[in-house]
């Protein structure tokens, strides 16, 4: 008994001492302003600060000598030693549209080694411009916590970190919170240094390149104290065998994103009985899992997304009753969602999106009463939505967008969803039909209802939603004016999209919007029927789209007292604005896209637009602008798209345009420019994809240097005064020579005109389909010579228009190579010969014009040509015959194999060839006829020979008399 009391008292004493030490150690990290700081450590921190770049002035408190009161510093409450240096960036990166505005950068000064008692160091989520991890970090012998995640560090991980023998947590990966960065520049060829970190409990190497360190992974097996191991996106390719005997405490394991080659989940995983969090996404796994996780009684979080599992795997997981998080998005799940899903009653998160379900949503999902997030988007679901979804009282996120769901949603579907914050019903075939007096039980922050039927009236229930931050009700069949109550409600909406409806009214009341969040907002009201003038720009907008409405008046000038320099996208195109382009727009220094096309603007383009150095897209097309193209536009070196077509610009192209080497789209068509065809377009614009100079007065020849633009997929030089031959090197346009689609081009956000000349009509191609267009149009010039064979190598070409030139020669048989050709116009040239039969092999051909040439012979038939039966296609070619022309080839002189050639008087080569060919047979036939009569008719034979004798005698007498007469004259 006494022994028991003694042992009990000793245990109690040990517990009390442990508690006191724990409390004192935690208290030691508190920041006490009255603690006496160590002077040498304060100096070391100031030296460290001097090497940093702190644009946001985060370290403004680092002044004086009391460093224990500085931001990010914690000291021991007795000794004053710096124990903690936490400079983690807490502002989400990319949130405000700029990279890492709140980040620290610069150099990491070795003065930090003077912090001899440092226990905690966090420099994560900063931007150190890919410098290497300093080797002196290995001198922090007492360091317990080191976090360098998402700090833009690069190079080989120094083995010196293995000297931090007391380290308990090491994070060199990519932070998953407060960051949109998924790139790590660190690598390691050998992880042997990990063997020195025997106390390590958490190791995060996310996105570190370990492709050359597979043997070094053996060192990880020696870390028996690990509870957290993250090796996601490390290019491992082979699943490392982590023996359960060595990882008895492992609770979190992340092996995502390694594309393992054996397609199997390792069987040894089921022995990790303490595993709580398992992530195996993006690993190309496909072998079904049956009962593998049955013994993982602690497993709560399972991520199998982005693999190739089938529905049998999902059914087997329905027996793991402890699961609270299940992600199987982007797999090979087909058929119907199994009803067994209702057995996972502990689930709070379920993601089955991006699959091929093709069934309906099972009502059993309504049994998952703890569910807070349900994601079923983009899964080809059909049928109606079960009322049981409305029973999920704890549901905060419901996303069933981009499916084929039908029916009518009523208030009964949402009856108990009082916790709902995000609702996305977009891109389905159902309608929302609720009473005008309906008061939703929820307060939504995110509303996605694009492309479902909400209208025709503006949804009245939105009036009760006071927490909305993002609202997407574009293309929702609304034909109504914006009510006054909504104009007040949207003050706090950060992203508002009402585009593609029939909304009427004036945008005037939007001018004084001010976000209560202190954040800039986006307003998209394009493709509606809004009228009136725009008095001013909202002061807190980064994205304003009022395009394709009926707005009038002048473009407003930004108020000098307003801070509008943050505006990035301004789209006012396709309205009725008039007047000049205000120079005050040049104050929008962050502007990346300026869309003013299709208005009634006049005057000159302000020179100061060349000061908008962030500009990426400039579209001033189809206005009444005049004068010369400003040379200042050559300062926009980041410009991707320049559209000035449909104006009245004159003169030459400014030489400064050669600086726009990043251009992918250049449209100067329908102006009054007069210049030689610049050779520097081919030399400087190597990235150009769309070149359109139609309807100007460019003259001279087409330079061979144009062929250097291998990415070119649309070339339109029609209606100019170009001369000379078409270059033979057009087969260098490799994109046109490929049957693959061209690159997506974000610079075309509305439309670009590419002439098809189908019935005199221009076709408009939007950003969705313009990547598929590959076109050459050189019509209405003065080009001569033959059509180059190189054009026949452009197998991806869809439009070829060479009409209204002086081209000669034959149509090449190789035209059959242009399998994707849809439009072919060779009219009004001087082409001769037969139409090659291979033309009928163009199965995609929908428009053909060969009129007014010198073609001859029979018109080919068969395949696609049978659908092109308009006689006007071939008119003006007198030598052609056959359908659809009225003249029959049986009554028409047939051409030789290579087709007729016309001489200068219009005679066919075939006409003379028939004449010469008939001379020989005619002579032979006549001779045989005479000889045959003489043989078989005796009286005729006697008469014939008597005629010959008399003729002979007369000839002899005449010769004798003539000879005698000559002799007398000579004598």
C-alpha cells in the first residue's frame, strides 16, 4: 500500500511538473512589451530587415530597441531571447489582381544566426524571387518549427537542415490556404539528411521535385515519430513502401499528384490503423478497391479525386461509416449514383462532380443530415431534383451546375436549408418558380443561376438576401427593369453578372456604388436593352462591362477626385456612344482591356493611350475615327490584340508598331491607309495568328518574309493594290497546314470579321469558334502568276479566296489535299484548262466560285459537287460543259486530257488539234477509195490509164516546144 502511495505521488508530481513546464513554455512565447530585450538580437533583426524588400511596410513597427514588441516577434518572458519569428503573409495572394502585394522579398541575412534560442521560424507565403534556402538555417540547433512554404525559394534543398535535430515540424511545400500558387522551385536529389531529424512529427514536401531522390525516400522510413507526411505532386511515379511498423503514429498521409505507374492503391495502407486523413488524388489509379479501408477505423477524410475508379469502388466505400469527407470527382463513375450513399451518415463533405453519371440524384442523399458541402456539378445528371435535398439542414454549399436536370424548382426544395451560403444551379434545363412573397430560409453569399429560367420578372426573393457577394444570373430569361431595391442591395456585391438578358432601364444609378468591403468589384451588364447615358464611372470597379446595349451620349470622364486607377477591364463596345475618346481614360493606369468598338466615336485617337503600359487588348474598331495611327501605340509592348478596323485612318503605318512584338491579332481593315506592304510584319510579329489588312491601299508585292509567321491562321489582304506573284513559301504557315484547331485567343471577346464571300456576305466568328478558322483571302488585288503549289499543302485551310486578280495557269490536282476546305473562290482570274476531277474529293466544300476564267472541258461530278448545282458557279467559262450548265458535253467538243488552251483570239487548243489530226486519216481514206474503184471497175481503169497517157503526151510536147523556144532565144 505504501509503495502504491509513493508511486502514485511520484506520478502526480511528474504530472504537475510537466504541466508547469508546458505552461511556462507556452507563456514564454507571449509578446511582453515590458520584457528586457537582448540588444544583440535586436541589432540582428534590424540587419535582417535591411536585406528585405517590404513594399507594403509590414515591418513598420521594427524601430527602436524593444524588439520584443515588434510585429511577428515573440520573446521569452524572463530572458528576453527571441523565440519566435513569424513573418507569414496573411493576405491571400492574387486576391486583388496583383501578385503578392503584401509579400516580403529580398535577401535572407545570415544575421539571423544571432538568434541562438530561436524555436519557431515562419517565412511562408512571401516572394524571395527564387533564391536558395540559406545553408545557415542548419545552425538553428534549437529550432522546433520551420515553415518556408510558398515563399518562392528555389534550388537544391541544403542538407544542412539535417543539423536541426530538435525540429518537430518542417514545411518546404506549397501552402494550400491563402494562396493560388501551385509551383515549387525546390528539388532534392538525396533526402538522406532527413535521418538527422529524429524528432520530426510533421514533414511537408508538397510540389518539391523528388524525381531523382527515390532511393533517398528510405530516409523517411526512419522518421518513426511522424504524424503528418505530405509528398503530393513530388514526381515520385512509384508509391513508396511505407512500412506500417515504422509509422505507428501516422495520421495524415498525402501522396496526391504523382501519377503512379501501377494503377493500384498499395495494400499496406490498411495496416495504418491510426490514419485519419488520406489523399491519393491525381494518381491514375484504376484497380477497384474492395474492403481496403475497412480496418481504418479512424479514417475520416478520403480524397480519391482525379483517378479512374469505377462505381464499384464508390459502393465499397459506403461501408466506411466514419467517413466525414469523401472526394471522388473526375473519375470514371458512370450510371446512377448508388443508393448506398445514404449509409455514410457521418459525411459532411461529398464531391462526385466531373463524372459521367447520366442518372438522377438519388433521394437517399437526403439521409446525410450532417452534410455541409454537396458538389455534383458537370456530371451529366438528368431528371428532377428530389425534395429530400431540402431536408439537409446543415448544408452550406450546394453545387449542381452544368448538368441536364429538368423540372421546376419551388420553395419546397429549399424549405430547411437555413445554413445555405453557396447555391449554384447554373446551366441546367429547369426553371425556378417561387411565389413573389417567398422569404428564403437562408442568407446566400454566392448565387449561381446562369442559364436557367428565372424570368421574365426580376426575382423578388433576392430582396431578402442581404449577404450576397457574388451574383450570377446572366442568360436567365429576365425581361424587366432593375428594381430600385436591387440598386441598393448590390452595393455590397463584389461580382455582379446580369448579362445576356433583356433588362431595360438606365445605368445611371450605378454611378455612386461603394463597396462596404473596401474591395473593388465587377459589374457585367452586357447584352441587354439598357438605355440612356453613362454619367460617370463607378469609383470602385475593376471590371465594367456595359457592351451590347443601347447606351448613348459621351463616354464619361473619370472624376479627378475618384480613385479609378484600379480599373482593369472596360468594355463599352456595341453601343451608341458618340463624341471623342476622352483623354482622361489615360488615367486608368492598370487598364488591361479597352473595348470601344462599334460605336459612333469620332476624332483622333489620344496620343496618351500609349502610356497605358498594362494594356493587353485595344479595340477601337468600327467607329468614325480619323487621322494617322498614333505612333505612341508602339509603346504598348505588352499589347496582344490591336483592332482599328472600320475607321478612317490615313497615311502609313507608324514604324513604332514594330515594337509590338507580342501581337497575336492585328486588324487594320476598312481604312484609308496607303503604304507598301511592310516586310517587318513578318520579321517582327512572329506570334501573330490573325492578320487582316483588307480594304486599304497597300501596294507593292507580298514579301516572302511574311512566311516567317508560322502561327498565322488567318491572312486577309483582300481589296488592296498588291502586285506580283503569290509567294511560294505559304506552306510555312504550319498552323494552317495542321488539321488541329488553332490556339484559343482571349483577345477576341466579341467578334472578328473574316470574309467568307459566300453570296457577298461576311461571316462573324466569335471567340468560341475562331480558333477553328484557317483562312487566306487575297482577292481584289493585281496579283499575277500561277497559284503556288505550297498553298495546296495547307491541309487545315477552310477558306481560300483568290478571286479578282490576274492569276493564270491551271488549277492544281493537289487541291484534293485541302480536305477541310469549306470555301473556294477563284473567280475573275485567267485560269485555263480543265477543272481537276480531284475537286470532287473536298467533302466539306459548301461554297465554290470558278466563274469568269478560261476554264474548259467537262465539269466534274460526284460527292460534294453534286450539292453545288448553281450555274453561276461556272459562268463566264465558254469552254465548260456538263451539269449544272445547260450545254451537253456530247454536243460539245471534248478537250484533251490536260484541258484546252486558249490562244490570243480565243480559240481553244483543242480546235486546232482536231483539224491536224483529221488531215492524215482523210487523205488515206480518199486514196483507198480511188484505188478500190480502179481495181474492180474495168471500164474506169481503161479510162483512167487513157487519161494518164494523153496527159503524159501533152506534157512531153509542151516540154519539147518550150525547150526549142529557149534555144532560139539564147542563140
